[in-house]
């Protein structure tokens, strides 16, 4: 019984940390500060994490945040993806023969 209680307690304590690790918000830098999580953009979405599930979660039809700039050495820096999660999914798993 003590073992079950200990496992349950450990699960309850670590669950918020596991969930927060899965829901990372956008990252950027000083020239591309990420937006606030205020509902303006969809959550960051990696289509390869959810094959073959078409995204239907709330906000899946909102555009994602993106920012890019050219560094002094000519390298283009890109953060995010401005497509909606649904557009990203269709680009990978959708029917490419549809016109």
C-alpha cells in the first residue's frame, strides 16, 4: 500500500512538469522576440509528432508565428512557421494530387 501511495504522489508532483515540457511556446532571439501566448497565434505545432492525426484542436486553424531576418554574414535566421497546423499537416500528409 505504501508503494502505491508513493507512486501516486510522485505522479501528481511530476505531472505538471511533464505537461509543461510538451507545450513549449515559440522561441526567438533579441531580433525576433516571440509573441505572447494570448490566442493570437496557434500553438507551436510539429506535424511529425502527430502522424496521421489531422489537427482539430482549438486554434488549429489559426496561423502560427514566424519571424526571419538576414544576419550581417548573410545567413537567414528563421523562427516559427506562419502556416496553420492544418496547412502544415496537409503539406506533409495531404493528397498532393488535389488541384
